[in-house]
C-alpha cells in the first residue's frame, strides 16, 4: 500500500480504539463516539470543543446550523467540506453540552494527537474559546487571538495554528460573523505557505500525555459511530 493508504488504515485503527474507549465517564452517557470526518490527507483541519446533541446521535461533527455555516464560509474561500478534516477535542458528548472536564480531556487527548500525526495537516483552525485555549496551552481568549496565525507544536506535529470564532457564536451576531468571515479569507494564504518547516514554534502547546494502554478486552461496543473518510 502507499504511504497515504497506510496512514488511512492507521486512522481507522485509532477510530476503532476510540469506539471501544471507556477511559472516562463520558462513555456512560454517549450514544455515539464522534471521531471526526473528512479528508484523511487534508492540509486543513478544524478542531472544535465537543460533540453536541445532533452530533452524538449522528456520529458526525458539525452537522447542525453551525456546521452549515462552516461549510458556507469554506465555500466562500473556494474550499469544500470534503477537502478538510473536522474533529473535536473530545470524542463523546458531555451531558447537557457542558464544557469537558480536565480529566476527560486528558483521557481523550491522545486520540486528537493521533489524528494530527496521521492526517499531517499544514493548518489547524481552532473553533472557539475552549479549543483555542486547549491547543495553545495559554489562557488568552478567542477575542484576543482570533485571526492571528502562529507556528505551534500540537502533540507530535508542528503546524500553523489559526484560532477562529466558533461558527455557533456567529449564527445570531452579525458583527461576529463578519469577523469570522474576514478571518476565513486568510486561510488560503496560510495553506499556500506550506508546512512550517524550519520555523521555531511559538510555544510547545499543552503538555502531552502518555499513550493510552491496550484496548479493552473484547470487540468495540455496538454503537453507531461513523468514520467519514474521503
């Protein structure tokens, strides 16, 4: 198999591990593991906070109104949704759409890092305050850092990290939508710069975690998660 095919198969293995994961209490209330979807060889990756109710039912990220806005903004800069990869910081929905707790993030972080390592994105766009603080490893809020690209080490890979407002925040606030649209206009330029080889990262980002142990005994749980790879 080609290197790309090998990476795609490895990504499917990570997905199967995520479906079987019982490392934090979120597995007790989830309907579906929302692993992520899109182009397994994407240069552009989006990372949101956590699955919501619709995502938990359908097993795919950003399937509601925020997802439709994300697709529209991508289209405005000439990028189709199936050209990118979309994931979240955690793969299971927190009850009541609350923020993930630190121990839940730590239990799930290695899945995101594995996705980044295998997909090899050039640009990672964080969507919203939570994902931005987590991947930058710093307390600055999205209102201060949105639209400011920087070279960052995220897990195993150095990328161009580009914080954006979450599309949900722009659905009913015209001023936020215009800022988000203006920030999107820079994405093609960042992609044209290519991988940030030879540049010093702005920071090492959040501390890494040890790889998860062996998969739990037995086959993956019988739930309806999907892995939409294009």
